[in-house]
C-alpha cells in the first residue's frame, strides 16, 4: 500500500514522505490515526506543498536548534523519582519526565523526540538524546534523585 505521511512516524519517515507499507499497517493503524493518507496522483501536489513548507521551516529552525543544543548540553537536568532504599526506581524515567525537567529549566522540547540508550530504572547519572532537528541531536545529562 502506497501512502503519503502527514505526520512524522518513528522508523518510517516524516511528513510529506511517500512510503510503501503493508496493507494492514496502513489501513488499520496509519490512516485511522491521521498519520497518513492514501497516495493518489493528485496527492503528489499535496506532498510537494508539505515538503516546501518543511524545507522553509527547517532552514529557519536549524540555527535555533543549534542554540538550544548548546543550552541543553551545558546543564544537567535533575529528575525526581520515587525509589526504593537500594536506589532502584519504582517504574522508570519517561520521555515526559525529561521534557518536563527541560521545561522547568526554561527550554521547551518535544517528548516524542527524546530517546534513551537503555531504560532508566535506577538513581544516578544517565544520558538521553534529543533530536532537535534532522541534522541536530543533543546529548542530555540527567541526574535522577530520590524524591
């Protein structure tokens, strides 16, 4: 099934990309959630408009993303979590927790763009990566403390 992505889909592509997926994945997941529309010849014009808009935004946001990267990498984000006496967390640190900690320090990031190399399930110092722009990724220093 050939589809036009209307939003970014992790592992598949970003808005405006034309992708080929299995029928069930497209019909049961992507299209009902509004993440994609069926590809048509008329839809090709829609793709070109989405890509032009994305290119204009990316040029403007590249310099902004580099500035945000510098701010994020210069500080340590502190995340408070409930932990047992041995330092093991009840649950894990989530992308939303990282986005909230960044917002508390005055920097807005999208929680969907936060990635962990491994799940954070213990107190201490950890790292996470944030894709601020297709060309700019920031490595965050996280400090998880008991709360």
